[in-house]
């Protein structure tokens, strides 16, 4: 079992917080240019290509300052239609996103990279003007030690004080507790209080973080429940926000999605999508709880298992042109990577990480991931479709520990970016989709709290009636 670690100022070492292949990589000039472009120029370019968009409204979105959602990562697919209409499609939003360890430095002389940008531009301002309790600073985590420790070291360097990196797994009660809504941890036999923390809790975080906290948390747990770790409510948030966006020529693009589906209803909806669909447990992450179904065998395998939650979402499947779902908006299929020497093209997804600043959301990191096997024109009945469509790098080894398959990581360096088959305007499209999806979830989070700051549990239950989830709330 991991132990609490202590980080002190002046000890940031790159090799501890980036993948080895990333440390010596040189960022692609287009990515560097995009990261520094600025909101006004991005809005101008986007509206030039989409003349029906209300530019003033888009600029308001890009300067939006969230109440809850300070750091977000959106996963997007680069898709097209048979008529060549290419676009970025939102797959999910993540309130504990990884990405720092996968992004080459923007500036070789700022060796703490995006870790320090987040602490300096987002975390530190979050504490200003607040009535803070007496206590220290910490990072709590249950996964991704490499990045969690990077945030802890950057936090220590910025605030010039000791920062504690605290492992906090499901069921941990011996060294972490909440007392009067204050986070406390047993440090060398003494319970220490914390005035603020950055949290990287991915597995059922609502079972360990309270709905109301005197310790400042980035991100607070409501961001998970409102959509950052809840695919069900995320899609409802997108639908609600789209009614406003569409009046201004915008929309959050995502696969056609059916909510609140009971297990016994899944075969019906898979059939409605032409026998090809994606079924998701709404509250899982890291590629867990996502099932791609392209034939009867995969549907039978899914239906034969037991699951800990009662409700699912079913989405149209985006694959190759010959075996994608046909929904109400037609058929989308993957653009894929640029063909390699074997003329193979792979499914890939993009992770856009954004963070809240005084000027609105700004890009923090970008990376891409590819599937294990190249796309094929047809699938036989025995094919395991996940190997062609699944892009997440996380997996559990034989000891049930999280590992990453970095052989499928596509960095934003000079070599990796050229494989992606995307251009500057695709980056802008993905960035704006990320901003809109994140704002939708922040607005949902705001609606879940009343004027008095109390969580509206009845409203949440009306939107997300899965009793198994309700019973897990701390």
C-alpha cells in the first residue's frame, strides 16, 4: 500500500513526471502556435469558416469563468460522413483528466510545464478571496502517481511550503477522514487538517469526497456527478445547453445517445442502431465499462454478465464506413490516422485538457491515442471489436495495478502529430467542442446546488435515478 509522501520546494525533476519518450520530444510548431494563439483570433477563424455562428456569443463562451469545473479533459473522435463532412465529436468529459505526462514542453526553459501553469493560473487564484480554514496543502490520488506527484511538487514550489501527496483508495479510513467537512490525514501519528487540495480520484470518487466541503477542492465532487464522471448526466447537460447554443449557430456534437436504459432494454436499442452500438456503464472511466457491440456474439457476451449499476446509456457506434451505426443524422465513420507503410490506418481519439483562468478556459494539454489494431473494411462474427475501436491506454495488470500502454500514445511532437491527419482548423473545432461540453457540465453542477449552497438531492435523483449510484454518495 502506498504511503503519504512529503514534497518540499525546489525539487522538481522532469523524469519523475513525464513519460521517458516525452521528455526529449520537441513540440510540433502547429501545436505550439495553437496553444499561444488567443481566444479572439480563434473565434475570428472559427466564425470565418462557420458564418452562421454568433461571434459575440462565442467570445462570451471562451471567456466563461466556471464556478466549479476548474480542470477538464474532453475526449473527441475525428469523424466524417460519406459526403466528406469532417468534424470533432465529443465522446466523454473527464473531471480528473490525465495529460501532463504526455505533452512535450511548450517552453524548454519552463521545465515544470503544464503542472505549474495549472497551479499558477487556476489553483492559486481559486484560493484567493476565500475564507480558508487553518491547514496545509495536499494532493489526494488513487491512480496516476506520475501526474499526481507532479502537481504536488509544482504546488510546493509555487506556495513555497510543504505539500503532502496522500493515497486515498476505496475503503481507506485509517489515514484519511472528513471531520466537520474538513479533510484530515494521519501524518506520522498526528491528524493534520488541509485548507485546500487538488484531487486525482477516479474510482467512485463520490464515495470518498463530500458534497459540501470546507477544504477547497479542485475539482469538487459535483463536477463528477454533473457529468465529469457521469456519462448519463453529461449527455443530458449537453442536450440542455444545446438548446441555447443552437440559437447562436453552435452545437455540442456527440454520438446519438439513449439515456436511462435498463439492461433488458439494451438488445432493442442495439437493434435500432442496426445491430451496432456502444453500451456504457455511465460511471466508469479509463476505458472500463465501455462495450462495443458489432455482432450477436458481443451482444450475448454483454447480456450474460452481471453489473453493479442498474442503468446504462446506448450510443451509435462510429467505426469504419461499412460497419458504423446509422442514426437519425446518418452515418459517421473514423477518419483515422494517416496510413502507414503497410497502408494501415488506426482509430484515434484526442484528449483536450483545458483549465480555468481569469480570462476564461485556456488549453493546457493535448495528446492522442490509437487503437491496438488497424481499421478493417469488414468484421466477421468472431471479431472482438474493442481491439479496433478502444483507444484508452490504461489497463490493469495481473496484480490489479493500473498500467499504461504507451506504445499507442500519439504525442504532439514533430513525429507523432504528422500521423494524425488533422489540420489547424480541426484543432480549433476540437477546442471549441471541449469548451462547450465543459461549460454544459459546469452549468449542470450549478443547477444541482441551491442558493443556500445545499446539494439538491431530489433534483439529482430525478435526473439520475440509478439507486446503486445514489447509495454510493458520501
